[in-house]
C-alpha cells in the first residue's frame, strides 16, 4: 500500500496536551485499538479514537503506527465513556 493511500488515524496519548495526534496506518485499525506510536525520542502507547480525512501536518511528516498491541479494541461504550471523561 502506498503512503498516499494510508489512512490517517487519530491517537489519544497520555501526555499533558488536550489533543489527539495523527498517525498513518498501514493496516486496518479501528477505533478503540491499543497501539504503539513514535513520540519524541521514544515511543508511547495510545488508543485510536478515530480516523480523519486529512491532517494539519503534511502527509510526508506524519509517522506510522509502529504496532497494534491489542487485537480486540475497546468496546464502543467504553470508548465513548473515555471521550466523555476527557472532555
């Protein structure tokens, strides 16, 4: 799959910033999936919260999700609860 076709996924990370981060996915990953992503000089574990048609960042600057850590995503109602609590 070429990079231009890779979907942009929004990942919530445990960092002191009130936002999600955009990453490219080279495999089919749905909301609620636990993933490892590059962040700064290391890697962090996060939760996919959605997909986006694009990103504020140029596609060539977006990094790819490194690994899917949990094959069974969080149930939709748990994900909704997490989003409610974060607001």
